[in-house]
């Protein structure tokens, strides 16, 4: 039974993430960035194949900027790069998790994490960040 | 200066997440689920406005299933619901973070997290989950 499962798995399991990746209609997957040491979720970005290849090769997070429609090496202007410790994929291969060692704040507002606001039951927004957010 | 910043913030800051939310072309935002106690990232789902309203009201995670094109109350068939402890939004209001107290495994494979496989530098996949994944 164990052998049969292994054989079946070998027959159907893709060998690499690039065989398995399920891109959306825009050719992208969501990528969650988590601080490897503290566990804090820092940001969500999007990746196309090239951004993922670059991330794996350079061990620094690279995304596809949906607003600018170009590759975005995180920190290329700010210096606040995300050094990649571990990359994971989910059960559907349509989301990526990057466990990172961040240099500086991740958010462009200078907050440690982009998720610096809480949402109340009624949808109300409240600041819960480092207190330096400007927007 | 402090007063002026506060006034400006009052003038431009949306009062609720529903004013602020930036949906993609499909009317969705990504929602990251994190175990509130352990910090483990459990899954990524997508939400439309209604899924977010339901999540906030019922304090249980509800998503929009992109594959089935319908609302998906997580755990409605498996019983493995995600009780919501805290909801956060990101700087762009195009991603949501749900800090949850999960009942049972989150992944349909019975893994604790959907992110049970690591990706090597060459893109190779390796199991790093609880060892019960069937696919």
C-alpha cells in the first residue's frame, strides 16, 4: 500500500514548482511575506514566473508590480530588501509563502508590516502599527 | 505639526474598510489566514465584499471560491472552521489578514497548513508538513 502510494505520487507529482504553478488570469500568484524569526506577516505581493525564478536565484524577494506592470525587486530604491530564508507553496500551488529576514521596515509608510490597521466588526479602521504610518 | 497631520488624516482617511477596499479586476482581495496563537500561516483565500461582511459579522472566515464561483464558508462541509480573532488590512487595502483560532486542520489534505511543501533554490518540491498530505 505504501509502495503503491509512492508510485502513484511519483507518477503525478510535479518535480518543480514551475511545473506545478497555477497562475491566475493575469499570470500571477499571490506571495505572502512572513518574518522568519517573529512570524509577523509583513506584506502580500504578486509574482509571475520570472519574479519567482529571480526570488529563488537571488534569495531576495522579487515581485510583479500590478500597478506599474513591471518586475519589482523589493527594496531596489528604499534598500529595505527581504532576504529569503525559506520558500513554500500551498496545496493548490496558487500561493507562495516567503519566510524572510527583512532589512528595515517592509511597508513604504515605514511601518514594520503593511498590515498596521485593524478592522472592527463594523468595518471601522484603527491604527495598530508602529505609529509612523503617514497614510 | 501633529495637529495638522491629524487633520489631514481625518480628511482623507476612509472611515471603514468598505470605503477603502481596492478590489482587483475580478472584484476580489487576497486574504491571508494566520494562526493567532502560533503565528503559522495557514492558507490564502480570496474575498469579495460580501465574504468580508460575513466574516466580520459571523467572526468566522468566509471566502469567495474562485474555482466554484460562490461564497465559501470555510469548514461548512468539513467542520474545520476558522474562528476570527482579529482582522487587519494592508496599506493599499488590497489584502486582508485574518488572525484566527482554527478548529482542526485548515488544509483539505488534513495538513495543519496549506503551505506544507518547501521550494528549493532550483524549484524542487519537498514535503515539510505533518506528513498526512495525500496530494
